[in-house]
């Protein structure tokens, strides 16, 4: 089973390649990359895994309080 560090590595690779998404190796879900979310230009408040916007922007956009938070080790 993939660990958080493995998923973060996959995400960072997707961002370096300027890819909009990757497939989560555990769930098979489509996950939008921080690269895509940043290029989109706004926070939708949906609680995206790799949202590049600061917590106050996410909160004002309506991010649910119970949305999981992923630690971002880099701003790729």
C-alpha cells in the first residue's frame, strides 16, 4: 500500500512535468495537481488534496472544516 510520502512523490513528479493530475495508486481516483489548481487561478473550496492556496483563502471559498489536510513539503 502506498504511503503519504509515496503519493507526495508522485504528486511532485506530476507538478514538475506540469501535468494537471495523477491517479492515486491506492484508490485509483483522479487527483488534481497543485500545478493545475494554481493555473486555474482560484480556490473552489471543495477541499482539494493539493490545494495551493493558503488556509484563509480556502476557508473563505467554503472549504469544509472536516476536509483532510495534506502536508505540502514543497510548493512545486
